[in-house]
């Protein structure tokens, strides 16, 4: 939990940390599971998203001995 490799996990952990008085949140809404997006489901709300993220669904990969 100290160094999350997945952007969604990092965003969730950021929401759990006490901040400067503002309540941190992940902007936007989770996608409707009946109409899944073509790319990564988190791409519309991810600060690290690129065009590739919006076009292709990522496959899990190994990073530091974990699947991300």
C-alpha cells in the first residue's frame, strides 16, 4: 500500500489520506457496467490516462511481484 502501481489503487488511497481540509475524491462516476467503455474503465477519471488507455483495455501485468 505504500507504493501502489495501479492508478486506481493510488487514487483510492489518496482519498483515504487526511488532507488540507478538502475532502479528496476521484472525479467523475464509475462506468455503467451495462455499457462498458472500450478502453480502461478508469480512463475517464484517471489523471495518468493517455489515448491508448481510452482505446484499449489493459491486460494485467506483473510489477514488483504483483499483478496490476
